[in-house]
């Protein structure tokens, strides 16, 4: 189907390979953007660059998972605000309304 419209002697590339290269490129750019904003310990510094660059798609996905887990371990859980801990009736006007 694709070979019919192609000039003689040209090589046709399947759609899934083009899509895979596009996904790899997007993940590569996103992973390196996060890498540039994150501080790493000395031996992991070079290792993450190699994993992201040379393990297509899975390297960037592994980096995202590891960084997410590491971030959640280092930072406390967010504290709930007044609206999340109080009933809507209590929160509405600061609790100053008389009950009906």
C-alpha cells in the first residue's frame, strides 16, 4: 500500500517506527529537562545520562518513576486546608451562621 506511491529505489518506513521515534524524542527531551533541574549524587550523575540516552523509551520512563519516588520520599505529604478538613456547612461563612 505504501510502496505503490513511493519512487523506485526508496525505502518505506512503517508508521509504528515513525511513531516510536517521535515518542522517544519527546521522552528524551522531557527526561533531560527534568534531569537539568534535579541535583544528583556523584556516581548517579553520569549513569542517568547514559540510561536516558541509550535505553530507548524505557530509560526515560524508569528515570521518571525513580525521580517521582525519590521526590515523594524527600518531601512531606501536603497539609490539608480548612476546606478539606471541615464540613461544607461549617466552612461556608466561617462557622458564624446560626444553625437552621
